[in-house]
C-alpha cells in the first residue's frame, strides 16, 4: 500500500490540506472515468461506457457534497 504525501504545518497534518488533496484525487478519478467512458464508446462498448459515465457523475456529486459539508463545518479555511 502506498502512503500519500501529506502536507504538514509544524509537523502536524492539517485538515484543510488533507481535504484539498482528497478533492483533487476525486477530481482526477472523475476525469479518468470520463476518459474511459469516451474510449469505450469509441470501441462500441456502450454498456461499459455508460457505467463509467455514471461512475464519473457519482464522483462529481460526491465531491460537491464533501465541499458543501466541509464549508458548513469549517474544515476549509
């Protein structure tokens, strides 16, 4: 298992930096799903393309919910 490089302030991991990293990884995963969906559709594999498209949309919604939750609970400063 690969450990992620966390940004620290005074030797301590901060919530805001960790949240920013989580959001970025989710955005990258969403982008990968859309790319795979596009390539699957180009190869006439519509069911697979639809699945990856839905997965990308779910990741987008999840990221939006996390941002809404974190701003209402003051994680992001």
